[in-house]
C-alpha cells in the first residue's frame, strides 16, 4: 500500500471544464487506489466529477494529486500523462 | 479575518462606522471571542484576554469620560499596549478623542455601531463562530429524511447519489451531493452545507449530471442540515459481521463530534431507500426514548424470567 503525491499543472487553455473533468474521472476510476486532488486549501475526491469541477482549476493552476493504494504509482503516472497531453484538446478546446 | 473585509461586507448588517484611520483596518480578528474590556480600564492587566474583539458599551464610555485626563491617558495607553485585534463602540456612542489617537498610533481599529451592546455582542459572536468554525469537505451525499440529516458515505460509485435520488423521489430533500462542506457549531453539532458552485446538482453514472432543483423543485432541496446519522454504504462481503440486533449503537466522529453510525451492506435486489427512511424514523424513536432493540430484548428477558419462575414453582 503506497501513498504517492505529485504536483501537476493544468495546461489546457480552458482549464478543467466538463470534458476534461469527465476524462480525468474516467481515468481515476480505473484504479483501485484512492485519488485526491488539492487546489490551495480545498481537497476533493478525484473519482467524483462534481468534486473535480468544483475546483474550477483554470489554465496554469497547480494541483496536488495524491494516490493511496496498491496501484498508486500506476494511477499517478496515468494522471500525469493525461495532464501532459492537455486532455486531448487544442487551444480552442476541441479534441 | 481582516477588519477591512469585515467592515466592507458586514457594514449594513451590523450598522458599522469607522473612527480610526484606514491603515488600522489591516488588523486581523483571529478568533471568535467577543467581550467587554473589563478591569483593564482600571489598569488591571493580569489575565487580560487581549486577543478578543472588545466591545465598549454605555457603561464603559461613561466611565472613561468621567476620568481625569491623566488617568484616562494612562489607562488607554496600558490597554492599547496589547495587540488588540479590534474595538467596537456600541449604541451609536463616540469613543473619547484620546482613545482614537492612541488606537491610530498602535494600529488598532476602532469601529462604531448603532446597535445596542447586547444585541451586537450576540450577533457578532454568532457571526464569528460560524466564520471560525472548524470545517472540512467530505465525499458524501447529505439528505434530509423526515427532518433527520442523513449523511451517506461510502466508496465512489457505490450508489450514494442514486440512493438519495430515490429518497428525493419519495419526497425527501437533497442538501448536497458529492462534496459536502461540514462545519462544527458549538461542541456537539455538525452541519452540512451545499456549495454555491455545485448547487443541487448530482452525478448519476450513465445519466450524467442532473439538477435536482430544476427537476423536482424547491421542496426537494435545502441549503444546510444538521448531520444526525451517518449511513455507511459498502459492498456486501461474506466474511464481514454486520449488525444483527441493533443493540450495539455504533458511532463515528466528524470534526470531533460523535455521531450515530449505521453500516448498510448493499446486496442486489435489496431496497436501500426504505432502509434509509427507517434509519431516520428509528433515530426519531430513539430520541423519544424508545430503543426498539433494547425494548425487545427486555421483554424477552422478562418472559424467560417468568418461564423459569413457573418451572421452579411447579417442581
């Protein structure tokens, strides 16, 4: 059982709106680990789409991702990957 | 909380004005304590709780104005030598000129209010208590079922939202889904509140995001509710011992407040909604003094006692 953390930056021009939030939540739900996201002093469960949207994480904001569980490392890597790929969006917010 | 923010946002509600200069507004109120200055106005500084918001009523102002200049200067200087976050003069009265001067020099804001002292104290204490209340966010769904605040917890995807959706369908009310903001009020109460950003939306897997308020109306929602029972949903597991009699009252803690806990295993085909309603109703019964399981057992013990008595008599 591992607990790992990573700081990630939102690279999407439009921030974490509904579409990327849905992609992220589909990703986090694939892993058995508990995953949380923290922006400033609010921490939410990253397996819940409402939680992610409540963060209102804009372009350039930094989020702290924490994964606790047997597949924590895989979870973090997968999340980092999806962040880096800007959730498959171009600058206009299209896929 | 910066006094500047307090003044700006609560000016109308608390009928406030400012006596000192603007630079004093940078001072920070650091706790929810409000009190009268007390004996420090006579120079008695031992046990002076200076980190509180001090309210000066009619008694204090009349006293200060009755002092000869030298004494007034001395006592004000002594009082203001402490790091007082904020002073307020009530009843529309004006503080002595000297007090404003010294406060300005020390960076202590002096506000005024037209409200009466008792009223202002009560209002401010209530406001600060809420502002400084310990708070947390938890991943859960909060519903008001028959007036009882039920907090549904459990792993993601287990069905908390769907459960509460069904409760709403049956006439109960949703406070908040997914991200519940919880604050502690006083020693023994926790209140769950909705977030303005999320409103009364709910995520139902397969369906997506729905707006309970728009779909079901005003009577299906509420903004905040005292949390009274925690309902923990879990996937049914073979080797776990579930509560069979209800004689043991399980509890859990949120923000250091102990709350009744009910663990409900989910089994396909079982109606979870009515279980939620019964949890609420049972809670109300217990509050009335009727503990079903205990009553049942008491009667059982009595009956067994009776039978044994009869057996012994007939020997």
